[in-house]
C-alpha cells in the first residue's frame, strides 16, 4: 500500500510543471494556432500545450488574455538594467544590439551574464571597431576620426580581422552604420561584407538616407553574397522614400537575395547631434531643418544658434523626419518586422524605448486595424527569430509556441494594451502586459516587474 502511494505521488510530481499559464488564448504565428489552452513549462521549455487542466508549482491566470511568443527586438540600443526592465514591460523577452554593435564580443557578453531581465545579444560592429582602431572620441557613435578617417589598405585589413574575430567569438552578425562613417570607402565596406558572407552572418545596416543609400547597401550584399537586414526602413526612407524602399527590398528578395527589413511606429527618430548624420548638408539630405529637431535633455526645438551650440557639446536629439502615412505603410507591409531602435539613459530618450510593441498592438492592430493580431505577432516574434536563426541555431526555439520551444512568453490584454510614453515623458511603462516569462522565469507578474528577476540568457552564435 505504501509502495502504491509512493508511486502515485511520483507520477503526480512528474506531471507537475514549474509554471502553468491557465486558460489563455494561445496564438502561435508559426502554426497559426489560435485557441484557448493551458501551457505547462518545465526546465525553461514548453512541456505541454493542452485543453486539459495542468498543475504547476506556479500557476498564472491567463483567462481573457492573449498568450504569444515573447517579442524579439533586433534593434535595441539600451543594453543595461534600466532598458531591460522597460523592455520586459513592453512584452519584449529578447533585446539585441544589432545595428551599431559592439567592439569586444567576449567582454560585452561577460558583463551581462546573470544580470539581465531579458535575453541579450549583439553584433560585432563596424562603427565601434572603427572607433577603437582610430581612437575616436565618441561614446556610442563616431564623432571624429571614426567617422571621417579614410582607412589605408593595411587599416582595412585590420578592421576586417577584428570583425572576423568578433564573429568567431559568437557575434550574431555584423553591425554597420554607413550613414555614420562617411570616411569609409566602398573598398572598406566591400571587405566587411565579404567577411560577413564567409560566416553567413547578416549585416544589419543603417544605410545612407535616400534611395541611393539603399541601393548602395543592396549592391554590397549582391556582390559578396552576404545576408542583409536594412534597419528602420521608414526612418531612412523618410517622408517620401518609404514606398521606394519597400519596392527595392521586394525586388531584391524576388531576385533571390537574402534581404530583410524592419520599422518602428513613430514619426521621429533619435540620434547623436555630433554624429556624421548632421554634417554639412543635413537639411537637404534629411529634408528637415532646425525646428524639426528636439533636444532630448530639455524638450526644446532647436534654432541655428542652439544647434551649433549643442553640436559642440554632444548629446541626443529627436528628429521629426517622417509622416503618419509613411509610418503606417511601413508597419502594414508584409516585408517589415517591428524593432524599436530604442534606448533610455536615466529616464531620457525616445518613447520607442518603452512603447514600441504596445503601440503596434494598441494603435495599429486594435484602433486602426492596419494589421491582424496574428500578423502583428509574427512581425514581433517569429520573423525576427527567423532572421537570426541562420546564424544562431538556438533561435529556432524562440518566436514560437510549441512543445520543446523556449518558454519566452508574453500574456497581454488585447483590448487594453497601450503605450503610455511620449516625447515629453519617454520612460513611462506600457500597460496591458499581465505576465512576461523569459526562459520560463517570471519577469513580469500581474502587470508588475518582479524586483531582482534576472532570467535573461545570452543569444550568441557558436564560439570558435
């Protein structure tokens, strides 16, 4: 009798999960599952998706909520605890620095191991490698020699060697800011694309403004065979060029090229005022003037005098370069993924840092019906996972809800999810996200961050 009781208790224990999400509307963009289910999680993985009741040591109510794969932000500059917390509150479970990247892959990953609320990853970045090699004075983006120095052949070889080393150390790709490094020659860019092609590593490129800038990057990819991801298409495309950018990406893909792109749902971007973006001629290139710029630290619109003063000082400026019509065209295009391009510093920055994903769900799905909910979820989870998985095999287990996949999951109220941040108050958390799980670890419970929760893991390619 005691043996039978012990056997029964063992069976029940084996059936008990670490975490159970109860009774949510489970939506999986890959299988197109859309049904009320219970999800059992064990060891950080999805163990069961079932209509039958499940038992867990932690049980989270998801009734009346959507359960979706956690969002994957390919373009997240804020790679610190402040920004990771904001990401979790916007439904993001993986945040990657792909556009600009980093100069030292081992050091960057080591600094975040065991300390992150969400999963994290980075490219080896052409701009920061250039900054390090040429001893640039900029903090994040090139400000002088890293932007404008024309590299000699031996310097190009050293740049390529450092980028190759970063890829061997597990970088998820190569970051390139062509608009931030006008001193680089076509020969330098081609060499960097060639290195990426040898590793089948995507190049995440901030292209030069205008159709010519996109053509340039597509040309480098076509010559070398490197995969290409064009960052913030609607930002680089601006008020007039977004449709042309979309057609160019579609044509490249139709021709067999591995080209993808992304957008964010705001009419303004943000960058450093002392970067090469604002070299002489910026008004013509960007089709804006001083009054279209907002100084982040004070919220003031700039004049010729304040622009000159702040450019010497250095700092962040918001640039109103787009229109609502062009934003919507980018968001609703089947070619685009969603990525934030966000980054807060001590509560200052751009509302995209905290509100991108809630804004898509609230404004473009619920209010404008520009996207179906399932298509929006694909843009925010499955498609970014697919962009990464050719380089990072582990991404085949993210962006999906299926047995054996990583338990990166977001539970939200589709009727009330809302972005709260504004250009004046960019650090306000989104509302409507009830639970966020990262690798089965609870980061957000009942709409609140769990203090001290650091379930985030590295997203990293194979280290050689």
